[in-house]
C-alpha cells in the first residue's frame, strides 16, 4: 500500500477530517427540546422519514470529511512501492540527479567541439526528456576539486543553469566528494521519510586518474582526507540506488597531449642581479614521440629566446633557461608551449623570490685596526664583498648588507636595531637595560641574534644577569657557568657531536667535510647550562660534553649562542676558511632568514597576502584582466610587514598569474597552478569502472535518447494527483448532495 510521504509532517493534516464531525456534534448540543402542542403532528411526520434523513445527513458529513482527508494526504504527497496494489495509480514523475564532470581534462577538443561541449549537449538532452507539468525535478552537481551543488529545481530552471556553465573548471575531478554529496542528498531524504528512487547520471570523460585512484585527494580547505570512491558508492548502494555513468570522452583510450608539468629553480635560488637556471619540465602523455617542440619562457612579461626539445612517447623532457632578475622581490615566470587540443596545460606559471640583502648589524666588542686582531674582522671579511676586485656592483649583488658598530653606539637612540634582520653581539660586555630591551623587542619581532663569547665578557655572573633569566624570558639560551681553558696550546678541545640535520651544520654532515668542523682546535670556551627551551646543536669533547652551539626560539625570532670567541684568540676556526666560511654563512643565513610566503597556489586556494609596506587601495588583477577591490582592514605584523584581508579562494579559480596592486608600491604576483594529473588524459575502460563497485554502471549513450526511461531508476510512485482529484470529486459531490437535500426538504415542507 502506501509506503511513506514526501512531506510526512503534513500528513497530520488528515486529522482535520474530524472537523465537520466536531461541528455537527457541537451544533447538536446547542439545541434544547421544547414541547408545544402543534409539534405533535410534525413529530409524527418526522418519525416516518427519520431514518432517511439520518442517512442523508450521514452521507453529507462523510463527503465533507473525505474531501478534507484527501486534500491533506495529497499535500503530504504519499508514495507507494513497486509491489503495492496501488502501483497502477502511481505518478511517473522523475527525479534526476545530474553530475557533470567539469574538470579541466574535459576541455580537450577531439574535433571541433570539446568533451565539455558534448557533456553539456548530452545534459540538455536529458533535461529535454523531463516534464515540468508532471512535477519532474532536477539536481545539478558540477564536479571538480570540490562539487558545486545546485538545489532541487524544475527542468526549465535546470536548463538555464546549464546554459550559464559555459567552460570547464581549471580543476581536477574529485569524484569521491561529488558522489558523497549525492549520497548525503538521499540520506537526508530517507531521514525525512521520502521513499522511492531517483535517477543518478554522471556525464564524464572517464579520466583514469579520477576513477582508478585508491584514495581521494585532500579537500581545498586543508581538512581531513575524504573517504575513497568505493566508500561513497557503498553509501549510495545502501540506499538501493545506482550511478549511471555516460562516457562522453575521446575515442582513444590514451589521447595525445603535451603539457608544461613543472617549473623548477636550479641551484641555490634566485638573487637579484645574479644569473640562475630555471628548468621547465615538459610531459608527453601520448603514444607518439614529439620532436623539436618549442618551449618559451617569460619573466615578468619579458619573453626570453625559446628552446626546442624532443619528448619521448609517455615520457618527459626538460628545457633549461638562464634567468637574471634585476631587482629583489617576487617575480612571475611563465613557461608555455605551442597550443594543442588541451589548452589549459599549455602554459604554467610560478612565482619566485629574489630576496633582498639581509641587513646584518655587527656589534663589535673588541675592534682593532688589523683583521687578525679585530673580534669581528674575519666575520666581516666573509660577509662584506671585495668591492676592489668585483667592481661597484658587487655590493648591490651581495646577499648581505653589513653595518658594524661599537657597543656604545648600540645604546644610542638612533642605532639601527629596528632595521636589522640579524644582530651579532661579538664579545660584547654588559649592556645597559635600554639596549637590552630594544634587542629583546627586535628579536621577538622576527630578527635573529648571534651571541659569541670572548675575554671582554669579564665577570660572567654580572654579564649573565643582563641577558639570562631563570624563567626563560632572557635572550641567552643558557646560563653561563665558568670559562674552560686548555692547559697549554699543545692541548685543545674539539667538536665531538653535532646535529647534521640543522641547516647551519648540514654541510659538515658529509663525511668529506666532517673533519673541517670536528678537527678544529678550541683552546677556550664558556661552559653553559642550556635552558629548557634551548636546543644544543654541537658539543665539545670535554668530560662534561659542554655545548659549542646552543639555539632557542625567542618570540618570532631566534637566538644562537657561540660559546667560544669569533676571532683567533680562543680557537683556530678562523684560520681554516673551509670551516669558518661555510659555518658563518650558514649560521647567518639561518638566523637572518626573512619571512618568505609561498605564492604558488592550487586552484581555489585562499591566501592572506603579506607585503612590506602598508597596502593602500589594494586590488586583485586576474589573468583575464578583471579587477576586484580587496576590501577590509590590513593588519600590521610584529615584523613590521602588513597582512592584507584574506583573498577568497573563489576569486582564484583560473590558472595563471594574478597580481595584487597597491598605490605607490610594486605589484605582488601570485601563481595559480593546474593539478598535473589533469594533463594525463588516459581513460578507464567500462570494465575497470564497473569493477570499482556494483553501484557504478556504465551506460551506452545513444544520440537523442533523452526521453528514454532510465534503466537504473525506479518509478517515483507518488499518488498526490489522484488524491487531489478525489478531494475535488468529494467537494463537488458534497455540494450537489447538499443542494438536492435542501431543495427536497423545502418542497416537502
């Protein structure tokens, strides 16, 4: 019989059928019998016709109650199962869930039209086979990296929505997420008591990477990995539903396609004014070798001479370009190929950073005229470029901009602490509290601090009081204990253990270079007890395994302690360029590293862009040239940079170079990149797809069969039209019966 209701809550309205009965009973209670003489003759006549009058009234009441009940049930929209005795009365209304593959691979043009054009055309045929008049419904899902789910609508509105989707998305297809949305739709319907089935059709190019991958990719918000495709199909199967897959892809199982797969910076990375190499990776996803394919490169819009590469079938090739960036900052690089049948992967963009020189402030506690006697002499020789040999441009191209001051200058109000990325305290005695406070504020805001020991420290306890605090709030990463000295110069200490994974010491992890650090003589050092928040990077071979390098975070910055001197007074490290140069350079680079923001994004990824100066009048320029104002307040960061309001991922759903423009500042580029999986157009076979799960069935597409009854979808089985008709019949019958009774009784009287 009736299996359920689409609107079960409205079925309660059937209780309104009792209203006519209640009115009848209440009216009877209002009449009071009153005897009078002439009434005897009326009662005598009434007794003869009482049974007939009661039957007439009862039938009139019944018609009124049936009309109300039928109308209430019609609004509740009951449905019946396929084996119900009421199956002959079922409506043939269709519910169609249409999942449209909108991934970038559907932009492939096999002939004149693209695969996506064929998908839209086929979707239009299916919608033409639906009828607005009988209540057919459609739910469209545009599937990409995340599904775009449209609400239930009638076929006419669905056709309008379909016409508005003119191009595929620049995204990969996450089929598990799309079918998960389908399962959720029908699970919610089941909870509401809605029965019957629906037709679920997936129009796709059967790209192998979307169907045959074991697990789904991570979602665009960075959450947990969604369940695999088979798990979502199991949810659909549990609802007695199936997904009918229509293959609208190219005829070939492996369509030819050449794509720019990657842009990689070789070597140590870009630096303003210094040439570096960029490797462009090109992938051939076809079965035929491609010869002399042209690869072009643009840097900041300026085109470099192109190169030609031979790419083997189902293989890769690489074109290497030499690039020079004239100024520091973020720069966009775009590699491109000559166009083929899938245009979206014929170019690829990447943003690289040429960092500005690190601002290094050296506070020299023991300056001298001769380099050998100067506490920071060897350090400055490593960091400052030899301008007399390399010319005037050497300073501009140097990765460091060094300034050396005395401890007395550090106390001055105009000392350049706030501009420094790295501050070096080289054998500096006790400092005034004002200078220490400024140091703490600058390091906490993101600067690095390198502290080295020496004989100018004097009384260790008093020096410790200035920079060390037991609660961990001081700059020193440990508490000084005592000075340790070798008995004579024929005896010395060496570094016995060090953290090979640390960026500053990784160079010496190679067995060839390990002796450069491990065999260097140390005659004096200060023994420290590391604080709980500190990390010991290297230790000496004395009995106490005293630390040589100690590191600790401090706010957004970092402090490293070098427990010996930086000159030749306490060790022979400066005498060995193979030890001193890489050790100093790596320490300085690690401590003074500026904030670097990743600006190469996946499609639809949001970003809180960080810029160096206050962004006034910021706008986002898309690859198509469209501009969007960035509204909201920017926030100043502790490192004196500014964070713009969040750029929504929906603003960056096309691949290419975007730019954030602000008044009085250079443009800040962003690169949105295509998922490399979309370039491989290899297709799954029908047998492979159906082997994933029984709920996945591949249909044979016949041109113009949009009106055909779906083989995978049962009839909806609704009865509301018949109930509405019954309500109308009961109302008409009640009106005619009531009129006839009234006329007859007036004639009798």
